[in-house]
C-alpha cells in the first residue's frame, strides 16, 4: 500500500522566487536602466527600504516561524501541518511568510531605487500564488476541511 503524502505539493522553494525577482531586477537595471522618476537620496532610501524589509522579516516572517515552531510545526511547506494557526500574523493574513517575501522585494527596490524590481514584484507574487499558495490551500482544505474553509472565510489570503 502506498503511503498517503502529508504535505503540500509545492513545486518550488518559495524563497527562490523573491530572490530571483531581486537578482533579475538588478541585472535588468544594469542592462537597461529604468528611471522611475523618483530621486530619494542614498542614505534616506537605504534606511527606508531597509526598514521596510526588516519590518517585514521580523513582523511577518520571523514571528510566523516562531509561532509555528512553538506549536511543534515546521515552516517548510512540504512537511505536515498539524493544526491551523490563527494567532499573531495569521489573524491578518493566511500567508504571512509569502507576504513578507513580497514586501522585502519592495523594500529592496526602494533601497536600490530599482524600478525593475518593482515591476517584477507582482509577477513574483503571482508565481508564489500559483506555485506555493494554491497547492498549500488544496492540501489544507483536504486535510482540515470545514475548519480550514472557516479560516479562509475569516482571514484574507494576502491582506
């Protein structure tokens, strides 16, 4: 008898998507600079972009991972989900770690004053949606049924 897979069928390492967005944005900006019409002086844009990225990592990413580990669960999407977590950032968004990745792209784009990263960020969000979020939601719906559907009704996917 074949064992039942207990984990989401996520088809990509999720952090690779925002990393690819940032790297591709940097390369495109070198090859074909994109003037976004905003001139924020270097120290201010580094502070602003850095603050946005750090706030996302700490306020959404790290907090989510800590809550998952305290609950005895892994943040790895391929590992089994034992329970639905609905506290902390999970009260506001069903996907705080993916939202964090998108916000980090925006913070890096501001810090580097890189319009390509800003333009590519929605594509990265869409790829996260298709390749990670939808498979996770299918898995969680199958595993938790009405409990997860109720969570979906009261908690938005992104914001």
